[in-house]
C-alpha cells in the first residue's frame, strides 16, 4: 500500500508538455513565464530569451502540485498549470504596485500513475536539468 503522505502538499515548478502551447507554437522569444523558487519560495517572472527549436514547441514551464493519492492508491492526483503568459496564466502589469498581477486561468486537475509521478519528482528533486531554478 502506498503511503499517501508521501504524495501530499508537494509543489514543483518544471518543464512539461502543454497541448495548447504546442498548437499555438509557444513558447516564443520575448514571452513571459512564471516560476516558483523551491528555495526562495517566491514567484519569479522571466522572459523567453530566444525562440526554442521547433522540436521543443509546447514544452513549457508548469506548476505541478500533488494533492495525494486517488481512491485506488495507484495514481497521484495533481494540479498542473502551464506558466506561459497567455496560456495557463495571464500576467497583467499593475501600474500602482509596479509589478505584475498573476491570474491563473487554466488549472487542470488530473492523475499521474505513481511511477510517472515518482520519475517526475525524482528528476526534479535531483536536479538533472529539468528544474527551472
Ligand atoms: Zn501552455
């Protein structure tokens, strides 16, 4: 029996495929995206520095949050959200505050089989180049 606590309240920021971005040819040079620093615990806005190669279209920064195991204990319930401005989020400049307001608009609740989650989390946790900060 899998240990539910192992799969709760985990929040990671990493690259994942996004169907909507792939269809729109995102990410593009100059687009803004959002990350969350696992060490700083702060949101950070970045700009795509150059057009990525075509084969990387649709591979975008995401927030992934684990909510716990599903009822049959064989998959992890996750929230995933693409962090490209104009796709899963809208960044709107707030003149008064002098910073961007972050609007999450495309939050997907889904499940990942435990081995897939473990692979995703392990790669993130051990910093093999998939992490964003
Ligand atoms: Zn997207």
